C-alpha cells in the first residue's frame, strides 16, 4: 500500500556506499511546515533505503544535502545559479551538485517552499531509480498550474464510478479523526506534483457547503496544505434554494449573488487557501443557470465573482447534452460553449472531457480544444475505468492520455496540439489546468487493481508535463513500485503500453463506442434500445442494420466533423482517408466495405475482437514469467485479475460478434471461434 513510494532497500554494496558517501547529512535553511514534510520524507526514505536515519545539521557540513529557497541562499550562490532560477517557475525546483566554500554540497533549491518538497521527491526518485547522483543537475517546473484530482465521492462514502471500495473521506469521523491514509494520500500526490483535490462528486450535494461540513473540509485542508494541495468542492447550483435560504438560484438575482459571496467568504474564513468550485450544471439532471433562462456564462461568472476576492477559481464543466436536443450528442457541448468564447470571467476554467462523448476506450479529441482561443480550457481525463473494465482490467491509461495530448487540432495551423491548448501556450493563457477523475478508494492498495496505481501516478506526471512519453512514465512507475530489474521493466512496460490497444480491440474496435451495458457500463450491451433517452442507448451509437454499421458524422450525416479544423475535416469526410481507428465513429459503412488490407469491414471487425482476446492471453503468459520479480501477494492478485479480464474479453467478443452477425449475415473468419 506504499504505492510508488516503496523506497525499496538499496542492496548493491557499491550503490549503497556511493549514496551514503555522497549524502552524509541534511541542512534546512528554512523551517516551515512544508520543509518539515520534506524532512519527514527524507527520513522515511533513508530508513527504508539504508536502514538508518539521515543526520540533520544546523550548519552546513561537507557532503550535505542542503534545502534552501533562492532567497535563503547566500548572494554569490544566487548569482551563480541565476540561469537555473531563470528556467523555473514558482513551483519549480533545481537539484545540483556543487562546491560551496570548499564543501561538496547537494543543493535542492526553489523559489518557494513547495518547490523544495517537489525537489525532495524528485531527488528520492533518482535514488529509487538507482541513478548516479555525483553530477546531478536537474531543473524542472510544472507546465500546467492546476493539477487536480476529481473525486466523485458522495457524503455517504459511496463513490460514483468508484471501483476501489468506499470513499477515503470518513466524513462521519471528521474533523476530529485524521486517518494516516490522508497523509499518505497527500504524500503520493505531492510526489508527482498534484496540487489540488476536489473532495466531492460533481453530482453534488449542497450539504457539503453547510457549516458542519466546512469544518470537516477544513480539517482535510489543514492536512493537505503543507503538501501544496488545495481543496476544492463541488457546488450544486441550486444550493441557495436547497438550504432553505432563498426561493431562487437565478444567477442574475442580486440575492443569489449575495448568497454565493457570503458562502465563499464563510469558506475562506476557515480555509484561507480554498481552491474554489467545480460545477456540473444543466447536465444529466443537475440544476444550472438554464433552469432560470440564463446561460453558462451567467452561472459561471456569478460564482467566479464570489471567489475572485479570495483568488479562488471556478472549474465549469462542458459535459452537457440535453434531453430535448435532437442534435448528435457528440456536437452539443461545442454548440453550446463555443459561442461564449471570451465571455467567461478571468478565474473561470472550462473543464472539457478528452473526447466528445464520454470517456470511451478510444475517442477522437474533443472539438472544443482549440476552438475557444479566448477561454482557458482545462482537460478532464477519467482515471477510474468506467468504460474500460473497472478495476478488474489491466489498462494503462497514460498511453491513451498521451494519444489525446499529442493530437494536432490544427486550429491555429499545424502543430496546434491538444497539449498546447491545455498548457496555455497556443493562445497565451494565464490560467491552466488538468483534472483526473480519481480511481482511489479505501481498498488496502488504494485502486483495486495493482496496476490502477500506475494510472493515478501517470495522470500526475502528465499534469505536470503533458509532453512526457507514457513509456518513460511506465518504466519509472515499475521501478519504484516493483523492481528495477531490466528484464522485468522492459517486459512489463511493453505489456502496459499494449494494454490500452487491447481493450479497444476486445470492446470497441474501429471507432465503435458506447456499446456497454446500461447504467453500470460493465460488459457488452450493443443490443440495448429501450432506454428513455435515445442517446443513452447503444443502438444510437453503432446504428447497425442490414446495410452496415457506424455513425455517419460527415456532411451526409450529423456533420459533427464540421466542428473540427482542416485538414481533419476534409480527411475524415472520406472513409478512405479516415484513420481506421476512427472509421465507425465518423462513418456508416457497408459490412463488405473494403479496408486497407483488402479485407472486408466485417472480417476486420471480427478479427480485431479476436486479436484483443489473444492479446490478453499473451498478457497472462507474460505476467507468469515475472513471478520471480514480484511479491507473492501482488503477483497472485494480478494473475487472478488477468483471468477475469480474459473471461470478459471473450464475453465482449462473443456478445458483440453474435449481435452484429445478425445484421452482417457474414461468416466469421476461420480463427474466430463461433459464439455459443
Ligand atoms: O461518465 C458519465 C458517468 C456519470 C457521470 C457523468 C459526468 C458524475 O456515467 O456517472 O456523473 O459522466 O461526468 O458527469
């Protein structure tokens, strides 16, 4: 349960002696709560790496680790490190081996205390990865400002789309009882630079804004503060009414505006560094400004106004699609938000899911990215695997996150990637953010599947730097979590990187989407057609019939393609030039449509399902070969879960193929077993 902060004993004599020789003591120039945490972490690590404490000295000794902010450094050193400091931002750090007054020093420095903590975690990571440190010189800073987990945790401790037990927030025993898990949670987040947490579900309960709960939230905020983590809450739009205070929640009503102002003031009294609100409005039955004939701008700006004096922000979600709107669901958010570009207050971030439908195994990027140059846009990824086999399937998500981030939107010419929209560099945004819907619960290993931890870890790394390669992240995680053995790291990282494509193959190949079973979204359900809202039915998305399969989103269909820039629009208009992984996302094609390999669509669809199953079989074999590198408990757990994954990959293949076969009326390729 130590996640990636295992600090496994360093056994090789050489390495151990070198490290212990290089670092013989530590000196802190600043004494703050945050540097106190750095000190604690160093001791946890030292005990675990070397079975001993690290000596703390008030005066700087030879071969010392030295933690000091820029201001605390003597002038000549400040001068010497000028260019390094010019390279880092307020949360960044530098780690440098240098000579100072005849002493060999390992310096960790930063503009602010939090940078010292980040630098400490980074330094400890170097040791976890068994890197040489005698010439270390690292400067690093986050490229995104708000790096936030979204917990869909309810006050009764159930977690919407949570598959790792109940909520870690034990509201009943707060504020008095501070569980050690809260501290470990903060350490894990700080170690990857996550600096915010939204404690509550976006399907929000206004009770959390009551004085009784604010006291509980304050207790958590106090625990997280030294780790640089701000707390945020979800704000239910109708709260002024639900609390019994007012008769309306109309955002243009002065009484309502005053209500939110007072509420914000009240929260900041207890939590001076409160982050702000996350809001799901007018979506899936949640109340919002539309209920009063007002717009998203009216709603978001009202809350922004209440938070602004305290430097709080509003994260306003663009995940909207309406019951009465006949328009293709994939188009609605864009239609509703893009016209408001430039009208949101400065402290509003529009939080957009990575794709236009809903956290599918594969989606094209959301067309809002790049289409609102005058509005700060925040990425929302889902770490919990709602549509990807919950916490029973091994799916390494950073590979998928990377795919979205590096996609070119072409909205400001070539190389206008989603990452550049999110880090603000494409259109000079001051406020930037990335959110991840957490997969954390009270299971002893935090995430249910041991490999789910990699998705939490990887989200944090990409929020810090959206240009990172998911392979590097997987390798780092494996070394810190399991073993630094080369064979192990190479083999298992290959398996992780492949795992995302495998889930696409056995669930939704070739651009199919949203064909999961109703409600819980676990397992296949392409046949479902009787739900009250048309866009909740899988048949709405695959549109299979005797003529073919797929959703026509070209000009002859819903024209969702028109929301993308060129050349995407032009290329995807034609099935021949549409990337095959998005074929059925954008086109309705005959079953015998000829694909690039000369075979029919039906042949390709069926063999891809089969490949997905075979790839899970291969994962099982690969994992079996890793027994000697992994402790018994984790080894067995992953083995058993992979068996579930295999059973369910076959379930997906058989269910989908036997369903679609009624329409295609074509034979399955020879290597694909007949569904029973
Ligand atoms: O993914 C869907 C989920 C809902 C969720 C919603 C949202 C919190 O099925 O459970 O509600 O999206 O993101 O708001």
